[in-house]
C-alpha cells in the first residue's frame, strides 16, 4: 500500500505548464530535450530557474501516472476534462488527498450532503494522525500547508466551491465529456477514475 507523504506542500495545478510539456512531447521531444528547451527559453515564464526545475519535476511525476491517451486528452479535450485528468494524476500520487476525496467528499455526497465544513476536514486529519505514525509525526505547520494545498487543488479543479462568508465548501462532481467517461470505464487501470471524480 502507498505510504502517506507530505511532499505535496508545493503542489499546484500547473495546467498551462503541463500543456506546454505535452505539446513538446507530442512534437517528438524526449524528457531531457523538453527540460533543456523549457529552461533555455523560460517557457513557463517564471522568474527563478529553481522554480522551473521544481515544476518540471512535478509534471514528470504526474505524466508517469497517465497513459498516452489521457495525456492527449489533457492536451486536446475541453476545460473540465483537462482539470479532471490533472486532479486524477495528483490524487494518484498522494494518499492523503485521495483518501480525503474518498472518505469525506464522496461520503458526504452518498449521505445526500452537498457541503463539507472546516470541522469535517479537521476531523479527517485528526483521524489520520490516530491511524498513522507517519501522519502523527508531521508538525502543525506541515498539516496546515497540506490542508491548504488539498483545498486549493480541489477548488481550482472545480470539485469544491468556497461558500461566501462561511467555513464550508460546496461539493460538485466534475462534469466529464462522454469520450473521457467511456475511455476510463473500459480501461481497467482507471477503474477508480469516476469514483474519484465523485460519480457513483
């Protein structure tokens, strides 16, 4: 079983950066060539080289989770499909946010509840601390960062929407195209895709 990791404290959506890398890949470039061109021409338009290197590392980790078809769909399909594919890759890489979606968001919807509160999130994190010595060893500062990254990622992908003036979020399954749904339904390796997008 995949261990818990706190290494996603610097994760972010990187949607445009992923598309840049995939465009270069589909033009026939290898990983080393892509890295060289992105750095040489500052294709991400970042101020610092180390930030570019970090983003490339995150992107390459995500691409290893996705087959060529999903990579192509991320590049060419509509807005919601690309967000869903980005979210899926993120959730596959990190156990804690994946379990948050499965155990909190999905559970809420199955209970016919459309919202999740700050209290629900804090209870989830406390449960993980009780269940895992790895999570229990993380500092409060780390837990705060991880909570923020999870909420930001899910909000940017459209699965959560912050309720104005409240400490709660509206839960919404990401609307997928028929072609993406059909593909993940017939590919065994993506058996959990629809569940993680909050479809029953």
